[in-house]
């Protein structure tokens, strides 16, 4: 879909246009209701930073989010497989799920702490 049409859809859904452009492609960024800046052309969130330290913090947040998503997908995958298993196999799957859930919760806490520390984009 054309980026201009995507931007129009996002604005109709409550996003606002900003004076910022995407550093990768130059498309005007929109501010989503969540406060995140978004490039409709690249289809990704953009974080504006002032220092190398802020850039590193933002990168860590993005990487943690991706790991958390992968762990969540594995939990769902194990959940779908449970009904086909014998009792002993189920116990192993449930142990794995329990470990993954613990990891997911820890990543969620880290992600939440990172969001609070993330550099705020200029208003």
C-alpha cells in the first residue's frame, strides 16, 4: 500500500502527523496513540535520540522486545502441542512452558523498566 494512504489511515485512527521524517527513507513520521513515532513506509517504529548512549538504550529495548516475542511464540507453540502428547511428554512440555513463562515475565519487567528509561521523543 502507498505510504501516503497508510499515513491517512493512521491519522483517521487517531495518529498525528509530526514535523519529523524517517532517518531511513525520509517519509513523514506519525505519532501513534501510544506516543511512539512510526514510519508508514518502512512499517516500523522510529526512536529519536540525541546521544550515543540514548541510541544504545533504544536498541536494547528493541532487542528485548524481539526476544520477548520469540519466547511468547514458543509458549504458544508448546501449548498447541500439549493435547497430542502422552502424560510423560506433557510433563516435559509443561516444565519447558513454565521456564519460558518465567523468562517471559522477566523480559516483560525489563521491557517495562526500559520503556521508563527510554529517551522521550520531542513533542
